[in-house]
């Protein structure tokens, strides 16, 4: 735990923030198929897990971008900004992020397995917000990093569905 706390205390700026943003996106693009494969191997019927990718592909790109901006604002930027403003400790910010991510996952699907996909994504975006300036109240890069990562993640999912 001490290593995570130390890692978060050191703000990522410039190219390092870009690397973390790209890394978060890559992790999520690997995480989803990995988890689906693992669930299949252990015998879970993944056909019952709703997939938002098809729905997203049939939506307007502007609606998808608007949804990303709303999700990031409501579930990451405002709550984490308020937590930082109220001087939560880094442990408190991590706990708050975890609870926030479970709630976000629950809103996306009421089945435990379904909570894992958006919940883990939410936690990654929370960590990105905190690492890229959120803890130090450097809010522009803190806000941009998860928004850009989320946009890239959904753009790749969108491109895969269209191909």
C-alpha cells in the first residue's frame, strides 16, 4: 500500500502524463477481452453479459462523446475534486475512488460480473485523474487525462465494431 501511496503522490506531468493516459487506455483494452476469456474458461455464460459496444456503434458519435464527458464529470471530476478540496488523505481518496467505482459499475449493471467491466474502468480513470494532477489540485491535466483515455478507449471499441 505504501508503494501505491508514494506513486500517487508524485504527479505525472508532460510526456509522463501522456504515457499514463496511453497506458490506462491500453490496460482497459486488454482487461476487457482478458476478463471475458477468463470467465469463459471458468464456465461463466458470457452471452448474458450485456455489451454496450453494439449500442454505442449505433449511436451518434456526438452522443458518445457527450456521454463520456457527462460520465467523467459526474463520476470522477466533481466527486474527486470535492474530495481533494475537503483534504481527503491519499488513502481516503483511494477508498473514495473504489466506492465511487463500485457505484458506477452497479449503475451500469446489477450483476456482479457486469460491475467488473465499468467498475474497473472507473477505478482506472479515477487513478489517472489523481496521478495526473488531481491530488495537487492541478485540475486541467487531471480532468483531461481520464477524458482523453475514455475517448480513446471508446474510439477503439467503436472502430472494432465497425470493422
